[in-house]
C-alpha cells in the first residue's frame, strides 16, 4: 500500500487555508449586512439572501462533491474549489445591485462546497491513524480562528474601504490556495477513479436538501405559512425516498447504502448533528439576551460571542492529542457531557446575572465543544474504508450544516412560541423574554442528552482501521 504520510504537512496547509477562508467568510459577512442594505438600496429581508443563497448552495452540494472527490481526486476538488471561490468573490465585490450579489454568492458557495466537503478526507488519507486526531485538531483550531477573527476583521475592512473589501480580501488567499494545491498535492491519486457518480441519486439528494433547507428557513422567518411549508417538506421527503431508491441500484448510486449500515458512523454522525443543533441555539439567542436584557452594546456582545471559539481554538490540540491516545468515542462523549453542564448554567441566566455568571457557561460550552469535535470526527473518519472517505467527509459537512440550519429554526421558533404564549397569559414582556429563553434551553439540554446517548452507543473503532484500508 502506498504511503501518503509524506503529504501530511502539505495537506494541512491546503486544507487549513480552505477551512479558515470558509469559516472567516461565513462570520465576516454578518457585520456588513446593514451597510450593504444601505449602499445597494435594498430591504433587510432581501439582503438576508446574501447569506441564504450561499448557505443553500453549500448545503445542497456537499454530499455530491464529497463523492465527486473520490472519483476526480483531491487535486481536482481543491484546484477548482479555490478557482470558483475566487471568481465568486470577485463578482461579489463588483456587484452593482443586490441581485448580482446574490447570484455571485451562489457561485462563491459552489466553490466553498468543493473546499469544505473534502477536508477531513484529505487529512485522514495523509495522516497515519496514530496522528489523525492531531491533524484534525489543527483544522478545528482554524475553524475557531475564522469564527473569532471574522466579526472584528469585517468591521475593520468596512471602516477602511467599504463592504466590497470583505469579498476582495478572499482574492489573494484563493490565489495562494491554488498555488499550494498545484505545488503540493498534484500527485495524490484519486481514491476511486473508476467511481460512477449516479446522476439520478445526486440530483434527487441535492433537490431534497435544497427543499428541506428552504422550507425551514422560510418558515422560521414567517415567509411561508404552515400549509406551504408542509407541502415543501413533503416534496423533500419524496425526493429523499428517490435518493435511497437510486442508492440501492449500483448503476445509479451516488455513495451507496453500505455507509449507512455502519453503526459507528450513523450514531457518531447523529451525535454531531444534535451537538450543532444545540450550539446554534446559543449563537442565535445569546445576542438578544445580552442586548435586550443586559443592555450591552453590540461591540461588547461581539466580545462575549468570541469566548466559545477562543476556548475551542486553544483546546482543540489537546483534544486531538487525547483522541490519539485514548478511545476517541469516550473523549467525545466527555465533551458533550461538559456542554450539558454549560447549558444548565446558561439556562439560569436572568436580568440579575453577574458578568462571571455569563462568562462561565460560555467557557464550559466552548470547552465541551472543543473536546467533542476533533475526537468525534477522528473516530468517524476512522470507521469507514478508504473508498468511503470522500463520501463520509461530504456527509459530515452536510450534517454540520443541517444541524446549524435546524438549530436556528428550532431556537427562533420555540423562543417566539413561548414568548407569545407568556405575553398572552398577561406576563410582562421582560419576564416573558427570560421565561421563553429558559424554555429553549430546557429542550436543548434534552437534545444534548440524546447526543451523549448516541455517542456512547456508537461502539468502538480500532486504531488499525484508519480509513486507509479497504
């Protein structure tokens, strides 16, 4: 068997650059939305599609591109991923109206999907099993770094040269990514060059995911009523049914059904989905609590929101090291349990909570997330064969994005429902806010308990089964 360990540092550079750029771009855009709205003369709801169009493009293509990377190779995916992302970034910066900007963001999202879908697969392919956790921990650190630096960098660039520079800053990074890809991983062979990409399965899956995400996003924003949302959800379920039908046929399959028979993969992936559903509830609701209840200014809120990714940035290497030395599934379960403690404390927040009382749960959540993420990804990627690496990587990226989407809809929907109910019962608005806020976290704690259960029952994978063998 060919030894790919000589590519491990080069793989880290290329994968890390793409990961950092993707997370930075996702977090840097939020601070620019009011400025874009004013400059292009559009509404807040319309400018929201600057984010939605990018997310939908990424979400609907991740699994397809994960399978495509197995056939075409990492070099193909990274080279064209960086080039398409570069094109989209330039077009975003040159946009003369909101419609051009939205279309350009779709192009940018296609490039981002190519980059995001294959990162764990490349690291797993090039790192030996005994070092896989440390390799993946570097990627986790760069995810947190991108989330940390995005908001302050976005504010700086807007003040310095305007919102367009938020997109133009991607240009030199993308060019660097293309250069490193051509120089460093050109000779890494494709995992399965003879693989057939099932067009019917890939189309039904992409359209199904697109319909699901669209229905959830529109319903959570009150754009579609229950009847229309239910109809789109039913259409999505039918498309998923077609996907599994095509997956049972070797002539039309995209990734095959064998990976879904892998108990470790299913339960560990399910745990990750639940963790991200819970995590986004804090990301969505905490700013409202800090501004409307504690009366902090937006720039102060930004500092609070940096606490969780800062913890992740510094603790990810230790988590990766531990996952290489001990059972990764146990380390991941410990991380999820620590998150439950953090959510217990965050559920106690009220108008009288001290500064320490706010910071402590955010630290615990960031610590738990860091301890969970890298070992969980490492154990998942170690549970599949080398021919499933691209597909597994794409599925994980899809689950992560789905968790974020479901978490946002869940947090907003549950909070709005309970707040309205409490106000109708005669409760003062400030008190109704806190009660509804706490109700969301009551449910979130239950979601995390399910994540712990999923993580425990996944079983174990041996160190000798590193996703490199057939």
